[in-house]
C-alpha cells in the first residue's frame, strides 16, 4: 500500500513537471507577412560634389517590393548607389545593398523590404568625378 502511494506520488510529480514544460514552451512563431506590391513612388534629386555623398530617407509602411533607379545624372558619370538603413549615430546610410551604377530607365537595385520602417538611399562619388553632377533617384516601395 505504501509502495502504491509512493508510485502515485511519483507519477503525480512527473505529470506536473510535464505539464509545466508544455506550458512554458515557446509559442509558435506567427506566419511571415506576405509582401505587397510596391506602389509608392518617391523622387530624390541633388547635386553630388567631388568625393561627396548625398543621403535621402524614406519610410516603408509594410513589407513589400523595393526598387531603386538612378534615373538621370548630368553630366554622365558612374556613381555608388546604395539602399540601407539610416544611422542616427553616424548620420550615414548603412548599406544593405549597393553597386556602381550609371543612369538608366531600369531599376539598378531591386528586392523586398521585409519589415516596415525607415530606409535610405545614398549616391556617392566612387572617385571618378571631375566636376559636380546633378542626379535624380527614383524609389518605388510599399
């Protein structure tokens, strides 16, 4: 009889521990948001000086498509085009993606913004400017 009571007590403790372990388990992660089509167009223009960088910020409202196009640069030149997140500490655009680009009608950078928030696009001299250039960057996002 005492042996049975000890067995029942041990079983009760084991059952309690099992229930507590299940109750403390990590919750199931929510489904990833479905990216939406990019529908917001922003144009940024500026004058890039020799050795300079121009930075522009924009806000993505929800996960979705992102396209960056260096649509014009006069006089023609190759520059560094980057998209990233703005750093309040340094005042620069921390690049997530970038490349050397010349102006054209098609997006030079495209992808998906996976989270809403502040983003930035920067245009920088890659060391080949001999005079200031005027440029326009088109950003398409959600």
